C-alpha cells in the first residue's frame, strides 16, 4: 500500500474541511482523511508487523503483511477501520499510515551542548499527539520557519541531571533559520533504554527553551519491561526536522 504524505495531501484536506458544511457524505470522507490514532509500528521477526496503540492495546493489520517502513520501529499516524477485537488485541484495516521522525536521545555534553545541539527557541504544543506512551515521547513542536527546505535539528538530551535519569532536555538547532512564520511538526523519541526501576512507570521531566524563556513539564511514561532497543491540523513542517 502506498502511504499518503501527511504534510501534503492529508493536512491540506484537513484544513479545507474546517470550512465545509457538515453532511453525511462529507463527514464520512473527512473521517478517512483524519488520523485515527498515534501508534508505534513494531516489525516482528517473521517479517510482519503490529501497531502498538497504547501501553497495552495491539492492532493487527489484515490488509498489510509487511511494514511500509521496513524493519524500522517508528511512531506513526494511522487511519484505520476496526474489524474485530478480543481483549487488548484488535484486527484492523489500514486506510493510510504516515511515519513520524523517530530518534534516539543523545547524551548531554555539558558546555558543548550549544555548539553541538543548538540553543534556539521552540514551543511544545499541548495536543493529543504530545504524549508519553509505549516508552516513547512524541511531541508536537512549534517554531519559526523561513528558509525553504532548510532542515531544523531537534534532539533530546539525557543524563542532564545525575540525580534523576528521567530528566531530559529538548534542544533545537534552527540551522540559521530563525525568522519567518510559526509552523508545527511532529517528532518522537524512543526512551526505552532508560533504566527501569520498581516497575515500568516513571515520571519524565522535560525541559526546553521557549520563546518566552525556560519551561518544563512532566509526563507519566511507561517503559517496556526488559526492553533495550525508533486530529490535528497545520502540522506542515515534518519534512524539515531532523
């Protein structure tokens, strides 16, 4: 199945839908264009794949045998139709799926952080796709974009607090693109290599430099046991984050 590009077709249609009057046909069409869920695409040893919906629920695609992202484990937006369920397992038909840039965290380098990871301002948008689950931190980010096709580098630093391994810092290197209009993108970080103590639930503290100064927030994060290991409108800058 050929996946749709969220940043072009899907988002453009979602923005257009806000101006349409409501009727049954339009509602059905728009339902197919909007993401149903945010998931983790998890390839299996057999070459097939599942979608982890949350910390416990697993989706089994009936119309796709292999992942469109190969053997990479990534976070993704998906639109699906449920066909049946048994407990935490659901059989689904995938209508479309689009991956999110998914990365591992990087180590804190102390006084070298600014040179290596940048120190440009960024905002984190409170939204249903800003969430910590299945050992991942997924963020809807917002910053200024001006230079066409200029990549912005987004990294998550660990080891920033020797007394708290669950304190992390988001860093943004705008790559010189510090003007222009505000725009949004999605990015995800695989945190399943963080230490697991007394169960899998931890309190994750996230810090970042916003346009109005330093900010922080906390997430309840479920880390996978014994694992060591990659709707919303106007998120149009996904292809420009790295």
